[in-house]
């Protein structure tokens, strides 16, 4: 009887040891991934710092972004008006409605 308990205990310890080994390998893999990501982040930070010294290209990019932002706002407004028309039922035989004030 005692021998069976010892065998079950040893078997359970082997399973635990195997799981610990698997988790150790997983931790090592994650550590390697973290180091690669940190290295990539360092490279990106250097690129951003190097790009920040070019003031003229940054100003041009800011102007392009503001123009793009204005265009996107216009598209959003038009889309909102179209959605409002669809929800009001203007296209489904309802009364004629405009998306803009009369």
C-alpha cells in the first residue's frame, strides 16, 4: 500500500518537473522576444531623434497632416448627413428631406 503511494507521488513529481521545464523554456523564449522588441524600439527611437533635427521636412509634414485632417472632417460630415437621411427614411418612400438646412 505504501509502495503505491510512493509511486503515485513520484509520478506526480515527474509531471510537475516536466511542466516546470516547459514553463522555463517558455519564459526564455519570451525573454528573447522582449530583448528583440527592446532593440527594435531603440532603433526606432534613434530614427525619430535623428528625424527631429530636420525642421523643414517636419513643418511640411505638419501642413500635409492639417490638410488631410480638413479633408477627413469634410468626409465625416458628408457621411453623417447621408446616414441621417437613411435613418429618417427619405430613401424609403418617406417625405423628401435634405441633409442641409433649407
